[in-house]
């Protein structure tokens, strides 16, 4: 694809985004401050491979599951996110500027970057390991999870990251195939070994109780199984990860959440 073609596709992509703004501006608005003491998760709905508004799991799911497991009430904020994160930055907390969704906020505090938000919520909700060595291992695993997702997302956007996957499907095909063939097995093999290193892989990633790392891995496995069900079903070299996912989804609060209307569907492209 030439630079000129890429620019034309980018222009079309920008027009589509602009046209969808009214559809996305539904529900709670990011331009309104949160109620006192109320946690909010700022994330927008996602689009499927046909460009239709239909889902909203995305990277926000890695944070939703922490609120759900901890039993901490939170609100979803989906409207006017482009304004809040791009054009009306003065509305962000003075001492806590944030870059992009997903983000969390409460009172005069805001935070973005998914793994950082996950760690912070874990420290607040009792889901962060107390032992320094366990904490280091947990963070290593969490960053591996989000590196895997970021690399997968990049495979779907080889022309330009800000362009919709819908507008670069053909260009993305070889990158997606290479990711599935070379990178997915590498990441999952590593996660299988990390899980096995703790009590033979029969429980959690760290120690004897669930921590935030378990929920980050859980969501990564869920979105992978959703993205490539054939690959997930055929993989016989990760029995511990498959059993782990079943255990995590059977946890009472997770089971209830997954069956609720609060659980958003994955978009079905870009590992989102």
C-alpha cells in the first residue's frame, strides 16, 4: 500500500469515526464529574469486523473483572470520550492527566494504561500479592499478558494503528497468520510454564489464592478463544491453561458476572 493510499484510507477512517460519534454518545458522559466516592470505568463500545457497533469488552474487560471479583460497585462511562481524552483535556483532574481509554476515575483521581490500572485496583481490592517476590512474578506475568494483546492488536493494524481494521483487512492477513503461527504459541507456552511453576499448575499463578494476575490471564484466554475458536480447541499443549480458565470462570462472582448484562461481548477482531 502506498503512502497516498494509506492517507486516503485514514481520511475515510476519520470520517467513519466522526460519523459514529453520535452513536457512541449514549449513557453516562465523561464530561460530567463522577459522583462522590463512585468508581467509574471509562471505555467505549467496540466495532466488529464489519464496522458495526456491537461490543464493548476490549481492554476494559481486564479492569471490569477486578471490580466484579472484589464486589466493588462501578459505573460504565461510554459517552463523550473523544472530548474527554482529546479535545477537552481541561476537564481531566489537574494532577492526574490521562491519555486514552480504558481509564478509571474516582473523585479527583484518574488513571489510564491498562496494566497500571489493574495493578492499582488490585492494591485497593486486596488482589495484589504481599510478598515482594510474588509481586514481581505477578507483574512479569501481567505485562506478558498485555504485551501479547498489544502484539496481537498490531497484527490487525499493519498499515496504521489509528486506522480501523476494517480498512486494512487485506494488508493485515499475513501479519495475523504469522502471529497465530509464531507468536501465540510462544506466549501461551510461557504462560503454561508459569502456571505450572506454582503448585504444579493446579491452582493459581501466585500462591494459594486468586490475585489480579489470574484475572488478567483469564481475560486474555477468553478473548483468544473468542477470536480463534478453532485454534483454542485444537491446542493440546496447554492443558493447565484450559483447566485454569474453567476454574476461574466457575468462581461464584465470575460465573454471576459472565451471565449478567454487565458482561460485554468481545468485538471479534484485534483480540478485543
